[in-house]
C-alpha cells in the first residue's frame, strides 16, 4: 500500500507543473497556426532544433559561462545576505541601518549598474557576477532580518539567563529559528539572480552566455533560435528552483515534512 500512496503523492505534486507547461505549449502552438513560420515557429520545429542544438559546442560554451557566473554570484549573495541578516538580530541599531541601506539600494534596478561596472572593471565576468550579487542579496537579507525580528523572545531570555554570549545566541537561537526563512529567501534570491544574469549578458556585459546567445539570435532574426533559448532559459530556471532548491529545502527542513506527513 505504501508504493501506490507514494505514487499518488508524487502525481499530486507533478501534475500542476505538467498542466502549466502543457497550457503554455498549447497557446504557443495555436498562435503559430495564425502566424508565418519565420515569425513564430511551431513547437515541433523548436523542439527538433533543441534536440540538435544541445550538443553544439557553441551552446555548451554559452551554458558553461552562464552557470559559472551564477555559481559564483548567487551563493556569495546568499551567504552575505544571510550573515548580515543574522547580525542585524543582535543589534537593533545595525538592523535599522541595514534596512535603510537596503531600502535605498533596492529601488535601483540591478541591471542599471552594468554600464558603471563595465567602466570600472571592463567587459567580462566581474560586472555580471557583481550584478547577480546585488540582485540576490536584498531578498536574502530582508528574509533573514524579518525572521530575526520574529524569534521567540522567551528562547532569547532563557539563553541569556543561562549565560549565552552573542556568538552562542547567533549559533544556538538565531540560526536554527531563521533557517526556514533562509531557505525561502534563497528561493526568491535565485529568481532575481537568474533574471539579472540573463539581462546582464544581453545588455552587453559579456560576449558569451545564454543571454548573449539569445540577443545575437534576435539580431540576425533567427526566431527558432530565439525561442530555443527562451525554452532553455526557462527549463534551467525551473530545474534549479523546483528540483535543486526544493530538494535542498526538504533535506535541511526534513523535520517539517516528517511532521506534515504524520
């Protein structure tokens, strides 16, 4: 009986995503019936191009460059945002300062930093990685900061009565209680990081990457390749968000899912 139940639970999780993907593909294909192929290629044409394109050296190079920038920038922002968010829980003055700083800088779209960073560092990885860090830092820091403000005061007072130092408060009280918010912040930050990565590569911060490839395909009016890279960008984002980060959340917050299953 356990196997059918497990299959039923898996299907309940998978079918909404399958339905969403099917809906988008259906709308795309219906629209393709009313437009010429050079403007909007149909789903089979793009999927056929996808099957051939994922083995091409140019595509593999673009994918490698984009993932390299993401792997450097995104975790750096998560660690920095999480650390500063935790420190804000130890100092009310620092919390007000950090929140004010974020409020000012968050109003500036991350992509607008690209011209400034290119002038400072030149073309290449540094401007793009910096933009990724800027974009994904804010949701992470705010998520952890908000969690520190909601920590059970009784736990804090008991720890202080027992003689806990600030470092011990950080490790034994703040860190465990803000962990769920850290994971949530990481998921939100990933969306910002991925969008900023692609946008930065498109704007002109690099001569390679998925964003550069889709921009080049658009400039030469290769609509099949444009749609190909849109599909690839969406697939990679969905994989990281719904598979990698969900797996990480279930591993780190295993106790929550065990309780929910009872």
